[in-house]
C-alpha cells in the first residue's frame, strides 16, 4: 500500500517539468516567480520524503504507470536520495537568487524567461537522475541535463561563452556516447534495464563465465563516460572557460549541482547495477585512484597560476572532483561515505564562492583580475565574508565542511594500506596548495589599494542587496551546519548508502 | 660582491626575511603589473581587455611553433587513441552473446510480455507504440523533453531580436520566387501534410507514430517555407503558433502521463477505455500522446530550420 508522501518524488519531478514548459509563454517576472516557487515546493516535498523514509527506515519503489518494473519504469527512494534532493534544491534556489542581478544584466531581455525555463528543466533532470531506478531513464535525463546545461551557459552571448558551451557540448557528448555504449553492453550481458535485475544478470554472468571482456569493458566505459562528463583529470580543461565566462548563477549551478548529478548516477550504478565487490574485481578503481590524485594536484597547480578569480575557482573544482574519485577508488563503505560527503561539501561551497566572487568583481568595476580586486572585500563586506568562508572551507579549516571531507578521506584510507600513503601525502600537498591560492586571494581582497584612503562602500547599482546578503548568509550557514553536524550527516550518508545496495 | 647582493635582494629569501622582520608587507613585492592605481580601475579597461582577448586572431595563434608542434602531437595521439578504442570495442563485440540466439539474456520475460500481452494490455496493435507510450512512457516523456530542451537551446543561441539584417542576408543566399519549386510545392505540400497526419494518427495501428509522422509534417512545413517565402509561411507558422502548440502539447503530455503514473502507482482505476484493438479510436492515451509528440517534433524540426536560416520566424 502506498503512503501519501511516497508520491512526492514523482510529483517533484513532474512539477519542475511542468513549470519549465509553462515558462515558455510567460514574461520574465512570472517565469522567475514560478521557478522560485516550484524550487521551494520541491524543497518542502523532498524534506517530507526524507522525514518519511527516516521514520519508516525503509526504501520504497514507485511504479511509473500501470505496469510493474521490469516491464514499466519505476523510481526508487532510500534515505540518501531525498536528502541530496533537498540540499540541491536549496543550492539551486540560492544560486538563482544570488545571481539574479547578473542574470538580468548578462542576458538579453527577451530571452530571460528561457533562462528560467532551462534551469527548471535542468533541475527536473537532476531529480530524475537522483531518483531513477532504471538505467535507460537515467540516460534520457542525462541528455536533458547536458542540453540544458549548454543552454544556461550560452545564454550569455559573448563569444567566449559560445566557445565554452561548444567545447562543453563536445566533451559532454563524447562522455554520453561512451556511457551509452557501456550501458548497451550491460544490457547485452544482463538482459534488463532495471537496476536490480541488471545486477542479478551481471552476477549470474560472472558466476558462469567469470569476468569476461564485455563485463570489464562495460564497467570501464560507464566509468569513463561519466568521469569525462563531470570533468575528472585529464578531462577538466573545459572547466576554466565554462565556469569563467558564464553568468555566475550558471557557473554556480554547473559546478555545484550538474557535475554532482553525473557522479551520483555513477554511484548508483556502482552500488545498484554492478555491485561494489564486482567493481573492485575489475580494478577500474586503481585507474580512478591515479587520475583522482593527479586531478587534485594538477587542478590546484593550474589554479595557482591563474590571474582571474573565476578561472581560479573553476580549476579548484577540478581538484575537488579529484577528491570525490579518490573516495570512490577506495571501494570501501568508508570511502564512498567520504565521497558523498565531499559531493555535499563541494556542492555547498563552490556556488558560494562563485556568487560572492561575482559581487567582489562588481565592486571592482567588473574586473575579475586579482590586481583590480584588491580591497574589494572592504567595499562589499558581505561578499568578502562569503568568499572568506568558502575559501576557508576549501582549505579545510575545522568546523567548515571541507575539513570533515579531508578527515573522512584520511581515515577511510587507513582501511586500504596500499593506497594510504599516496592519499595522505596528496592530501597534505593539496591542503598547502589550496591554502596558497585561496588565502592569497583572501589577503588580496582585504588589502586596500591605498593604505591611507578608506575604501568607498559599493552600492549595488540600485539592486536590492538584502536578497544577496541573505543568500550569502544562508550559504555560510549551510556550510557551517554541515561542518558542525557532520556526525549526523555522515550517519545519514552511511544509512543511505546501505539502503542503496 | 655587489652583484651577489643584488641577486640576493631580488630573491624570495630576502623578501621573506623582510616580511618576517616586519619591515615590509607581503603585497609590496607584487610585480609591477599587479599593482593598481585608481585610474586604471575603470570599466573601459576591462572592456578593452576582454576585447583584446577576443580579437586574438586564430591566424596569429596557429603560426607559432608551439602550436604547430602541439597540433602535430595532438593529431598523432588522437589517431592512436581512436585505434585503441575501436580495436577494444571490436574485440568486445566478438565476445558478446551472438546475435539472434534464443539463449541471449535479453530474451526474457520482458519482451515476452510485450509481444504476447501487448495488444490486450495497451490496446495498440503496433507493439512498439504500446511499449514506448504505455509500458515505458516515462522514458518517452523524457525523450519529448529532450526535443523541447533542444529547440529551446537553439532559440537561446540563434534567435535574433532584430530581423532586418537577417532578412537582408537571407535574400542574398536563398532563392526567391522559383516557379518550378512553387508549382511542385503546391502539389506536394498538401500530400506531405496529409501523409504526416496519417502516419501520426495510425501510430497505434501500424508502423509509424508521433516521432516519424512529426518529422514528415516538419519537412512539409519546411518545403512550404522554401517555396513561398517567409511572408506567406509566417501566416501559418509563427513564433506564437510555435509557442502555443509546443506548450499545449507538452502540457497535455505532462498532465496526461502524470495522471496515468499517479493512478498506476496508487492502484486507482483510470476509466480510460482501451477500445477495440484495430479501431482508429482505441488504445487509450496512445493516440492523443502520438498527436502531441507529432506536433512537438514537427515544430522542433521547422524551428531548427528557421533559426539556422535567419534567426527568427
């Protein structure tokens, strides 16, 4: 028997799609209001679903139509799914609200409603990726996610964003293609598209024939496709242009949510389709391990060499994605917990950095160069606080979320002795590198251009700055609460992961 | 001796010593170009900078030695990567279960039920229509959203607010008032449109359906535009009809399928009659959904063409 709240994941996906379709014929303001209201509703729905699962302690499946899976489609929710959906809904809401001024300035006025249309559809696809229990549904919504992401990138029509969007599109479609070949092979081996049945089919195939080439190849292709899409080293080079020139909301959404959506799909495939023991047998994790570690170092070094604040934050994303894959590569419960925690931590920190950096750059006459940004935190206090909090979290200062990730990855590495030393060394190096470029930036934005003169306060070009301040405060509070209640969060992640299997 | 001191004064150690002794601020040692004066801090400068970044022409970039070397290595590497990739995929394909064998894992209860009970359960004679619009309707709804997203992205990229310049270049590049084309189109256009509707409306009875019929309709619309020009085509298909059609088709799809999913999951009877399989009015929601998909596909194809041709209806 269905409980009433079990309808909510399905309703939240359809609500986002419906509001996206309706926005086509609406004005900018109406589309914006619908976007904000439906994101708020989805947030409430996800929180209710989370509470429902938390109390009942059982995952549930929701039949999409009159035919049970594997004939029809279905979605499924454990503890982790609604938790991620609620956090992503908050981030999406804050990213859209925090970048509203730039959305209006950067985008042609007749296309403003299309921006909200694409963000609604993008979020619907992320929700579907989180909840899906069918690998082909996952693929379809992965495509929607890719296309809408290109939409929110190139809607700011300067040459560089079009170039960046094209580059993103090529890389991302390459990833999708490889992923599609991977799931086709899996279907050939198992004969199903539903995750549980695929897992049984693959287990049966391994039992009779052992690890055959198609099995290994399908695991490799799925991992490769999704890691290309989310920008693991060496596929991270599109990030700097893409994040650096898009409107700040888009950069925040892309770095905070979109790349995480792909990783969550990969996590679901590892847990629910292949099984983490089989993944360990295929040794794909050793490859992910090497590229994850390399990504951490290379991303940080690239970030140090940048002279543009947005591109610096973009390269630091490459390093942060590396942490997630290092967590995956351990192949243990603790490793995956650390990876999911890093997903959350990065998802709340990176948008904060992008949004506050956009305000700092506004306070410096629109320049993104560090030399011009000197003293900008004194001109715009709230943005300075936001950036500093985000930077400290990235460096890994206690009580902020980034610190807990490093602890979790460090402790998880003790369980796999062969990988322990490289992980600890890279963690140490990366902390130092992070400190170099983030703290250098913090010092610069607080250092006045002329010590004897007081910096003029920046007024927000006539836009209300109270919304912006509220957004920054919410982001910092979210970051602090994930850091402070890290035990609670890791418990949820652990239970959620065990429900996923 | 003096030179050694000079070198020392330029070194990082000297700077670190100064900072530690409190004689200097770390930022005093920034390179000259990093220091700012207030007059530099104007918007014009930023604009100029971004312009100079943009105006770096591809010719000057491609002439450098590094670039030539890089592109040579890049080409060689990409060939190697492609060969490795193709070889491994071909070897994998050899190891896959053989095509058409009845022992394949894919021959299980799923296609069995589609084939044996499809007509009875969905009311559609065309099993594919029953599969994509009833059994696995969520995936197909996703597909129609892919089309919707694609057409929106093309609008975002190419829609021009001012069409006068576009109109000029359009006149130069496209034929106008072509007699043969007009005569042929006036015969072909009605036939193509009727055939398109036939394919859509018979989607649940025979091969075809919304996707293929919509593509036929769309190509008919493009032919009409090619033959009779924008002024006439605009009367039939413009941005308003596009927005209204696509919006209402997608909304109907969303609500109809939402209703069907909701009732399905909660085990509620829908009271949508499946009708007599083989009749034109049968198979429940499949016929109206085929019409919606057909309209969305037709307008998507037409809008792609219009946007790429001149950036507006």
